[in-house]
């Protein structure tokens, strides 16, 4: 039986986070299942209304845009070919003109439904045409709705592999196939992590190790095999999709975890309150901007209508595994 819900609305302009300074402007936070819980516990955001014209012409930037920094965008569960995907893509292009990010990482479920050539056009090339025309590269991971044929699709830059790694500046990215986490892939990952001397190690894949989503929740089997490796080899940040919401979790074993699975799909009011949640959003679609410079990881999460619902700075862990 579903638990009866009661809701309270709390207007906040900013809040303090352990190990992170984050600020959210003009947002109303909805705390659900509020009985016997502190009013400051956050579940989902009902953000201000922003017209498409305002969102495109007046982006609200939270990143510092430091010289020589690495800048990229994050999307997950995007490939629907429907209007919300196009609206997120339009907002991404508006911010690209200011931020000048050069690539996008994709957290899986890149192409829903059929995988004919027309599907790739409708569900990827058309929505992101302005970004592709500007030279932005996309680096995909595979989700449970994806086809292995996506490995060969040149615009996903997977090099024909289910899992792969790449490096930008002093940031190493390890892209996994979380649907088929076999011993061969685990061995490859351990070798890659062990041999990497990058200042930042970022892993991304589809199924989240930690999640407060009601529909799927965390993948505990995957956590049991991946989390020890992440801790042992001092991974800094882990990003996943699959749950059609946005969530930023409190550091787990001193590692930062994000879930972003609502760049095309959305599961409305799908989050439950939890002590491990730093911020959650389940009432609109969004994408994230990231800037890495030195020991700082800046992030800004933006809805399809242009509202910033989460932003802040994470500092590089001295010993991520401790």
C-alpha cells in the first residue's frame, strides 16, 4: 500500500552543504512525507516559471568560467525524440554560447524504441543539431534501452566498444556498460583506474549505485562490485541515469554521486525522502553543466525552461577512499 503523502512548501534561497557550497535561486522546495521529519529535509523542487524567450536570451550562469578550465554538459535518458528533449537541447545550446563547453557525456538510454537510421536522426541528430554544428562531441554510455549497435555510431564516439575511457586536460573519464558488468569489464576497469594518474577520476554509466528513486532505486548488485574499486582507486565523481529524476547524494565513502536520468524522460514525483539525499528534483526535465579547474568541480543543473535548480562547488578529495 502506498503511504499517504502530506506536503509542505518551504521557500529557500540557499542552503549549506557538508563539503560543498551550493546555492539555488528562486526555487520552492517541496518536502513530501513530512510527518515526523524536519522541515529542512528536501525532496523535490517546484521551480519558477521561465518563458522560452527568457530562458534562451538571459541564461543564469553559476559557473566561474576560469581560464583553462574543462567544461562539459551531462544528459541522461534523453533519446525520446519528443518535444521536451528538443527543449532541453535548446537550453543547452543557449548555455553553450556562454560557457563554450566542448563535449557532452551521456548516461545511457540514448535512443528509445527502434534503432533504424531514422531513429538516430530523430532522437539524436535533430534535437542536438545546433550543438553538433558547433563541433560539440558526445560520449555515450549504454543503458538498458540501448542497442549494442550504438557502439558503431560515430557521433557517440564509443569506438566500437561497450566500455571505454578518455581523458580531457587532467580529468579521466571511465565509461561503463552497467547492463553487462562481466568479469572482463571489471578487470579492464581495475587496470584503467590503477594506471591512471589523472587529477580527477570520473566514472559514468547508466544504473545508479545510490538512488532514492521509487521506481528503480539503487542497483545493489552493481554497487557490491563497483564501489570497492571506486574506493580503492580513489574515484572522485560518479554519474548515472536510469531513474528519471535528478538527485545529488551526500558523499558515499567520500565519493560524490549524481543521478541524472531526466533529460528526455521524466518520472514525476518519483523521489522519496532519505538522509543520504543532498538535493532532488522530480518535476521537470534537466541537464547539468560542469566546470573542472584545479581542485574544484563546479556544477549547475538547469531545467528545460531555464530554471537553475541546483548548483555549487565540490572540492577534490584528499583521500577519496577514506
